[in-house]
C-alpha cells in the first residue's frame, strides 16, 4: 500500500523486489506469502455485515492480486518467479503442489504462495506457517512496520522495550502479538523459528539473511536458555 490509503503502490513494490533480489543473489532459496489487507480484509467485511466465509474468500483473492503484482515486480528485475495459489486459478497461477514448489526453489526460482490456505477462517499468518512447514523452510521472516517484538505496541507506548530474542513459551505467557495463535502454535509445534523485523528499512532483509541481529528472534525455549 505504501503511502496510499488503499491499493498497490508501485514504488513500494519496486523496493520490495530489490530487497528480495539482493537475497536471491546470495543463493538463498526464497518463498513468499503476502497478505491482502491493502485491498480487502475478510474480518472487516464480516464486521460490516457481510457473511464471513464470503469475505474471507474475497480476502484470499486479494492476496492473489498482490502476489501477481509482486511477481511482475520481481520479473522486471530479472528474477525467475512462480506463483502458486491455494485457490484454483489456472490462467494466472499454478495450483499449490508441495513437490513442485520445492523443485522450483531448488532451481533458484522465487515461489510466491497466494490464496491463503484456500480455506476461510484462516489468516495469511496461518498460510505462511503452513507453507513454511510443508517446504521445510529454515525460518519464517515476518516483515512488518516495526523492528521487532516489544513489551507493548511501540507505536502507542514510547516506553515499550524491544526483545532481541524470546522463547515461544514466553510469548504465550506474556500474551505478546507475533502472529495469530493458529500460526504461532504451528510454528511452535514444528520447531520453526520466526524473525520479526522492519521490512521497510532498506537493506534489512539482506543483513538479516547474512546473520546480523536484525529484529526479534522467536526460538525454542530450550535454545533460549542455553544461549
């Protein structure tokens, strides 16, 4: 959305595409799940009186629109990209097939997963967690507007303190908002670490991949204690 009130900001797309290009150039396999809130949110539609299932499917289609836009921006920078959708859209995307997605990654292609999980009542966070587990990803990198996880909302509380590292159990205990509970539980049960970082700061993605302490790492409790 960038500086706009809604829709797609092409300048923001170019920035994201360049960030991803730098990481791909390092030989890192990249799979992407992008939300659709800049176009449509199923939850907001339900609050406005629309039937929730219908609203959620509309939200899933919004993620496909964003995925297509990001695919175009990546391809404009010479990055070989494949879009897979959980909802069948033959003319514009492959169906999600786990083995095919993994093969694309092995060939150095960026894979974008659109359409959420393909089911209502699940968020984009859940789709990201599910796809990451299915393709045996090393980590989920959650790009946000803030530079990590805080004790409170840093946009509202100037005294909020950022965590460099935190365990899954501590996040549960303190009720911190990282991802929706379904997605977060999936990551916890499958021992999939999460890094929450500021995607809007230029170069952050590459620095993170190169091992710099960017954002907040959510890791397994035993690992947190040992470090």
